[in-house]
C-alpha cells in the first residue's frame, strides 16, 4: 500500500510557469515531509522539507504548502527554468522510524 | 551534508550471478540505508544497516537474497544474489543527517541490468 500518494505523474510547463506537485498521506504519525529532486543518473537530492506545525515554507523559488487537516502537501516552483526539469519525489517520515516513505514521483519538463 | 561514493555506477550481469555494491561515506554515520528504485518507479527501502549488528530488512526483502555488510561507520556493501531480470533496478545507499531533521543524503546509485 502506497503510504504517500503523489500526482501528477508527469508535468510539462513553459519557462516561467509555476508547476505544482501534490501529495497526500493517511498516517498521522508522519512528522517530517521532504521533497527530493532527482536528475537522470543521479541519486535524489533533498530540495526542501517541512514539519506539520507550519503551513508554508519557502526556500528560493521552491515553496511547500502544507494542509494538516486535509493531510496534503504540495510543492510549487516559482519562475520555473529548463534546469528544473527533473523527477520530484515527495516523502514522509515519522519519529522513531528509520526510513522515508516516498511518493511515486513526478517527471517535470520545463520547456524553454 | 555527507558525501557518498557508490560503486559500481552501473553493471550488466548474467542471470544467476551475484553483484556486490559498495557504499563509502566521507564521515562516520550510525545508520546506512539501502534502497531499490525500479525503472521509472519510486524508491523502496531494502534494509537498514547499523555497524556491529545484523541489518534490518523490510517486508519483501530477505538476507539470503540481499546480504549486507557494515564493517565500520563509513562503509557498507549490498550484494544482490542469484540475480534474475526482475532484479534490474537502481540500487541506492543513503545516510541520515546528524541532526533530528531527518535529512537523508543519497549516493548516485548503481544501475543494474540482469540479462
């Protein structure tokens, strides 16, 4: 059973657009929600993360919005660039657990 | 954050053989993790490796198929044994950050193709 559900599976936007990737979870024990960016042939790299006590976090052009009551969180990429073309994974983790539960990934393509 | 070197970066192996993947970290870490990423799919945790103890395997993964060694705080190996084409995947090692922020760093992965 997929612990973290992610959509869409793929996304194409024009340069300067604002792609939005959505994730949802059921387990209320999750207390840490990171986003990873993965380029072909590379391992995932931590992009930004949020805890459920805040509703939004910004780092540069990347913003996480978090809705605790709906158990949903999303990634927004402002002023997207062709260099942002990659696969993005949301994930979740809980206190006392070792591992991350990953979403299924979103392949983003930013067209120049 | 830690820097992870993973070898080999890719390999093509014959069915029935075994491949050992190495993971070297530039700092001492308590826990190391091994993930599998099947083509176009998400990441699934195989096992957690602590130095000086047996690895802990997730449901669906067994030690006979994926033996893991953790001889010290900077190194681990994962062996994929008696390979079949279904084992064709990217295998990634990962370490957790020192702080409780749960930050995880990943190696570049080993792309394995079994023919």
